[in-house]
C-alpha cells in the first residue's frame, strides 16, 4: 500500500467525521494514537474532550445547549492494563469489558453494530493498542451498514503485528460530506507518523476543516516503559 500524506488527506476532506490514527514513531520508540471529532450540528459541536483517569471522555461545553447525549457523550479512550482502547462511541466500554473477560477485540465487537442514526448509519470505528515486554501491536475495526442499508452489518478487522517505524493507519467514519453521509470504504489508509507529539498534534489540528472540527486527542506511549504523553485540543474554550 502506498503511504499518503495525512495532512493532505485531511485538508482535502471537509468532513471525514470522526477519525482514528494508530502507529509508531520513526525512531521506533513510541506507540502513537490520535482521535478527532467533528460536527455539523450545534449539538455535535457543543463538546470538549476532558481527561478521565488514564483515558478521556466527551463532555458538553455548554450543558444548557445539550439536546441529545445518546451518540455524542461517551469515553473515546480507556486503558486496561497494557491495552489502550480508542473508539468513536460507547463501544469503548464494550471492548473494555470484553477484554477484561479475556475475550478478543473482534469478539467483543460482535455484540455491536453501526450507529442507529438513520439515514447515515454512522460506522463504529475502533482501535486497540497492546504493549508488552517491549513489543507493540495494534488492531482496528469498522462496523458499517451494507451500502447504507441497515438490514446488514459488515464487519472488518485489521491487525498490525510489530508495526514498522514511522508508519500508521488512519480510519474515519465518512468518505466526505453529503446527505446521507457516505461511509468510509476500504482498509485503513497508510500514513506517516512524526517523532514529535507537538508537531503531530498541531499538524492534525491545523489540517482539519476549521468550521467542522471540534476536539483532538493525541497520545505517545513509550514502548519500553509504558509511560505516555497526551495532548488535548478543544475548539471550545
């Protein structure tokens, strides 16, 4: 697969929706995760990321304007031991609970499907990172409707064992803007990763559409020690 520029990919798409990037720094020392949310409605845009233990959760920026919390208030990032889970919905909790019961990532998601937000049927995108004894691997998943039909759920899991330094994979909910919103197609896109967390976070944030971007989370985890650095950027301040 040809590596694409993540910056160019984001700049040319006004509405990729929600996106997950997972990979490894060029020096091979850090596992990298990024998650961003965007919004078109006032309800979707009225959010911020806040830290919650080792993970994060979404929160209404102005509680008085919150009209429907069902698909916008959740914990995108949770940590279970040496595993970090990143998703675009409350399936974070489903994966966490499944892994805690010794189920696999894929098995945990068998109980879930795309979001019930007709006519979009937004895909559920998820990732899990596993770091143990200096080794690192990750997996990504997308659960989507069958070409816009809610009658069938198409399930795809992509596993990356001993990922190459400097490489990452990017998956997002929508191909672009539209009514209804067209779901992401294909396997996660191969993208480059930066050694510097601040440079990477700034590139992502500046590349997202100014009108639609809401919040960004970036974490760099030291593969040898498990120590991590986190950056959170919220449009609402």
